[in-house]
């Protein structure tokens, strides 16, 4: 029978186990705790002044038997590389292996110059050039992949940038920054909008008067799943000003969309030159209008 992890074993009067937490129970529980396989902490590959590497203490999460995960320890050790090639270079990989045979249940760190078997957690890969005498002269060619807890934030889910390039006018609405993102559970998302725009004439020229005299405003509507969820009105003048706004929202599990609709809002003291340009790129690397959806954690 399935038993919770942390509940003592149930035994009969002879000490025989009746109910207990099994390895399969633990694998399912661990799998529910982590979104992916990867490094938990440590397990770092240190380069040296000889043809060896130091492996530091740590642990990894490894997928197991297609329906669970296991936690594998990595103990400090030193591994000696094979002699470098006579010409060219070779990629050396270091990964975690967990045996599960009738004769061994050992965990180990394996070095290979071939393909890493599927399902293993790679700690690092280094490019070893011909004739090298020390690993500290080798180049790391692997981005370490970390295991993420199921309740941790996922970072940026999607981003879209309006690069402008056109002159926009009063009386017209502009749908921009359309994007799609997916979440595996009900989540809180923080939607951030960065706006870089300036008031211009019909030709897109911004030298049309003083800063105070050109003050007006734009209105940005934020849409999630084609529903208006927030409106921001931001000031605009002849300068290329950057304004950043954000809004927190709950979304359900599944796929979602987001976009903004911008329009002219207020003329200010100048009834003419009711045009604007979104500024992007160039030698100054202007950011344009950027809409980014960030994960803010599980919705509660």
C-alpha cells in the first residue's frame, strides 16, 4: 500500500513490514517537488593547473523510470583527464550516473568524450585543445542547468517588442506587442510595459517646440486573452522619454495571450502636431515599446 513519506513503517508482531513508504512513493513525491532535472546546488567542476578536475560536493535531481525523480548526491573527488588530442580539440563531458542493477546501486560522476546518455544530469563540458597541460586553459562549453522547485518563479514567460518605424497619429488605435505564453498551473503573472516614444509632426520630426509646449499624453490598454485588464495614460513631449509600468494578474493553467493597444489621449497646450513615434534601436540602442510577461509564482 502507498504510505506517506515521514510515516513510520507498520509491522506485525514478528517485525514484518505490512505498510511502508516505498522507493516508488519517494520518486513520485520528489518528482512533484521539481519541475525539471538538473543541479540542486554545488556539484561544481573546478579546473586546475594540471590535467585533472575537482568535483565539489553537491546534489542533483534526476528523472527516473518515466514517472518519478530521484535525488542523487555528488561527493568531492578528483578526476584525471585522458591525454589531450595531438591535433584539434575534444569536448569532455562530466555527468552524474546512478546505477540500478542487481550488483550495484552506486552513484558516480562519469567523464566521457562521447555522447552523454539520455536521462543523465550534465555537470559541465570543457573543450580540451591539443597539447594542453592543464584544465585551467580549457574553455567551458556548457550552461549549467539547475533544477527548479515546483513553486519557484519561472522568470520571463514571453516578450514582444514594438520597433516602431512609422509615424502614428491621433484618432487611430495601434495593436502591438502581441504574444502567447503558457503556464502549467494557475499562476500570478507580472506584466511589464516599457514605453519609449516622442511627440512629432506628421513627418516624424521631434523639433516642434519647447518641452512644456509639446506636453500631451498617450493611452495604452493592456489586454490578456483579448480582454482589457488595465489602462495606463503616460505623458509625452518632444523628448524620447522612457516610461515603465506594470500590472499583476492571475491566469489559469494553459495558454494565454497578451498585447497592448495605444492611442493618442490628450493634446495638451498644442492642438497641432498630434503625432508620435516609437523609438527603437539606432546607435543609442533605444528600447522601443516592450511588453514582457514575468511569472510571479503559483496563484493562491
